[in-house]
C-alpha cells in the first residue's frame, strides 16, 4: 500500500521528504510553458505566458482521481496529445514565417522533399541531413520530456494528502473552466486559456476539411468557359506572335511598395521603361492575387494556367490528374508550338505531361555548363538566352508559346550574378566567375531571426537582377512578333515582407504591336511598368478566362 503522508499544515508539508517538490514543481512549470507556447513569433511575448492554462489542473486532477493501474495509459495518451499540440504550434511558427499561414498536417507533409532540396542546395547534403535528423530528434525529445514531466507532476499531486489535493485541483478546474466561459473580452476571460487544446483541435479540423475541399474542387473544374471558344477563334488576335509567359520567383507587390525593396525595384523599373522605350515596346501593369505565399510556386502556376483556384497540394494533385485544359493546351489547340523552360526541375516531372507542352527544357536539357548558384541551378539570363537559341531564333512554321520560370530570385538570394553582354552568355561557364561571389547563405542568413535586413537586401538585389535581365532581353532581342507576359508567382516569405503583406503579385504585359495592348484596354491596367493606387487587382485564377476572351474573336 502506498505510504500516505499525514495531513500537514504550513511549512511542515514543504519539508516532508516524501513529497517530491522540486521535480514535481519543475515538471509543472515545464508543462505550463508547453501548454502556453504561441503559434507565431509575433505572439512570443511575456504576455502570452501570463495566462492560466485550463488543461494543467485538469490533467493533474485526473492523475489524482484515476486508480494506479490506469496511470501509465493515461500518462501516455496525455503525453501524445500535449506533445502533438506543441509540435503543431512549432510547425505553425515555421509555416507562418515561410508561407504566411498555419501548418496543415495533411497538405504540408509533401513539402518535406522541397525543403530537403532547398537545404541541400544551400548548406549541402550533410547540413540538410543534420537539419532533418535534428528535427526528428526534437519531436522525439518533446514526446519524451512531456511523458517525463507528466509523470513527475502526477507523482507530486498523488504524494499530497488526497483530500487537499483533490479538493484544490477540483476547485482550480471548476474556477478556470468557469472563467474561460465568462463574457469574451473581459479581464477574467483573458486571464484563462485553453489554447493548447484549441490549437490541436484546429489542426485536426483543418486536416478533415482538407479532404472535403477536394469534392468542391472537382465541381469547379467541371466548368470551363475557355473550352467553349472554337479553335479557329482562340487567340486569333495574337496570330503570328511569339508569347512568352514568364513567372519571376517571389516577385510580389512588396518588391514594389515594401520597405525592403521599394527603392531598388523602382530604379529597376525605371531602367525597364527606358530600355523598352528605346526598343519600341509598351507595357501595361496590373496585380493578381496569388494562391500561395512564400513558396509552393507550382500552386500559383497551376492556378494561372488552369483558371482554377489551386491553393493546396491536394487540389494540385487533382488538377494534374484531370482533363482540365490549361493556357498551354489552349495555345496548342490554336496552332502554337508550346514550350516549357523550367530550370528548377532537376528530377522526373510527370506533371509536365498534363500541361501539354511540345517540349520541356529542364535543368539538364537547357544546356547549362556552368556551376549552380547554391539552390539556383542557373542564372535567369542564361535561361532566356537558351530559349532564344533553342526555339525563338530557329526557322519554324509556327509561332511559339513559352512558359518559363526564372529562379534567380529564389532563396537563399546569394550569390547574384551581374547582367552581362548577351553575346558572352554562351554555354553558361562565364557565370562561374560569380558562382561563389559574396557571402555564402550561412553568413547572409546567420542573424535572420534577430535582424532580417541582410536577407531583405539580398532579396531586393535578386529582384532587380531579374527585372534587368528581362528588360535587357526585350531591348536586345524583342521583335514585332514578341509578346511578353511576366508576373510574380507569389510574395516572398513574411520574414522578408513582414506580416500582413498580402498575396498580390505584379503582372506586366509588353508588346511592340499596339494592337496587342489595345485588346486589353478594357482591363484598365496601368500604362507603363509602375502600378499605382488605381491599378486593378484580379484573382490569379481569373486570368486565363479573361486573357482568352480578350485575344479571341467573340462568338456570334
């Protein structure tokens, strides 16, 4: 039989050696902190820990009332739930900083592969393996520490006199539950929280909801206004034009008006207007609201190309398994040769078959012989020059539609090459001069959580570089048949933009033939490269239908 301590009062109980005060109180404090851990860095303040978690006295009361034979099972279940809630909140912190949203346990696990490739490119395979192993060990450590802390805390309350422990914990639970139920916003209500439980429940609810979202997506995909346009009328107002549809990595609205980049981007856009002015091109500029933020560029690509809202991996997987037409297939049906230039694709890409390209140039087939720039396989200038040589400058009987992804503005944003003379690009080995220039990622990103200014500066340099490459290309190689559409795929991560930057990205349409831009007068896009307060904002998924309507002869 367990040795019951005598009912003591005052200092005597604190001196009773049969009561494990030190370990028990340390465990209670640890559980208290674990239950109150916020889900974002912006809430990681002292005020977040000046609350009373309902779960702690509830767990301890159960530890007092349950028979000894049930304690191990209860402790294990409680440890899993508390640890899972904490792990999800830690994942939320990373997800908010990188993607501007909470972690989704169903939709985000596939990102592990993308994270691995990004880390491998930035810090090497050994560094990436160390980060992965460290993450797994952290999850295991959280579970083990939680299990230990629950054991020590329960040992403490069970060592106390049953009457006083049970009565005190019961009162605490009833009081905290009652306070949590009083009028929202009152001082008493704000002092109590069930945050850990609510956070875990929210993640479970989001996971379940993710499965239901798939049914809604399939219903949306069944409606396609572009499919009703006859092939002969489709894009007939672009007849004979080479259309370059270019995604610029992380080129978001914040690059134009954010504190991180506005000055440098404004100068790059001014150079852009000067260059296209000299070469006879004009531009229109608008905004699109992307379906992703900070990463997962393929979701934005899928949204714009298909005309559907593709904001998670399950929707993307459903899209590429469907028979939905895309802008690429629309151009193919209308008589264009369709090409993809994807320098970030370095492995098998079965999804490419869905989009309907006649030819895909990836990291291996673009012909680049130079060294990579950390994660970035090749500079933007090389990609544009390769497409020109392989496709646009060749004799052909069809116009070409090119979808291209430029990735020099992808993290880690170091090093960034200069814009060089186009005749010197060659096979790309010329860029080896700059492949190790400047500080490496581990230096640029060293103090990012305390002072992100260095990372933000590197990001702004990369955006200016991409804009300079595009404007120089048009000035050097643009012709009367060239139509260039370029846009951002998404905003950069919140650690670059700050919180609340939104999802909007710029889109620019450029042509030398005035008839091309006349066709979109009804869009009311801003003239030139610089948007203003009146520049319209569309949903990214609306672009395909509007673009097809503008450049196709209306049905009688």
